[in-house]
C-alpha cells in the first residue's frame, strides 16, 4: 500500500513538518495526527517518493542526493517530479534526469534545495 505523505517548512518558525497536506482558504496546512495543524510555506512542499536512501531516510521531492552507480560513477542530483513521465527523477541540473532504479548502487540524501542549494553548484 502506498503511503502518501508530504513535508514542508512552517511559515514562521522554520521547522519541517511531515504528514497529510491540505488547503484551507489560502493556507497550505500539514497535519501530523489529524488534530494538530501547521501552516506551511507553499514553496517548500515536497511529496514522499516511496523510496528510502541507504541510511533508511525517506526521500522527498526537493532533496539533494548523492548517487553512485554500479560502475562507481557519482552524481549530485535534485529529486524532482517529471511531468512528461509522471514519476520522480534525479535532475542533474543540465536537463539530464536519471530514474530511480537498480542502476544505482547507493543513494544518500545530502541536503535539500531549500536549505543547501549550493550543493548543486558544479
């Protein structure tokens, strides 16, 4: 069964919240337990992509990952949703995207575009 979950930063206190996302009036809200609500910054919303990195950490849209393929080649990529294929991919920033598949020996989250965008500078 697919777990549909989101994360986003609180609009004021700069903390991350994880859970169910909905919109009320013009506010984007994450609830963690169905009762507690957090108004979050729309620009930081990312969906859980149903994969975990090599350390067991959930991977979300907007994460920056370090990936190593079976030949030892390495990439630093941004996790994005690809409209054309309707799936999450790793964007290398030059229009080249890699699917999450058995091609990779290791994938590790090293940051997020919202806090560590400098990691993508080549």
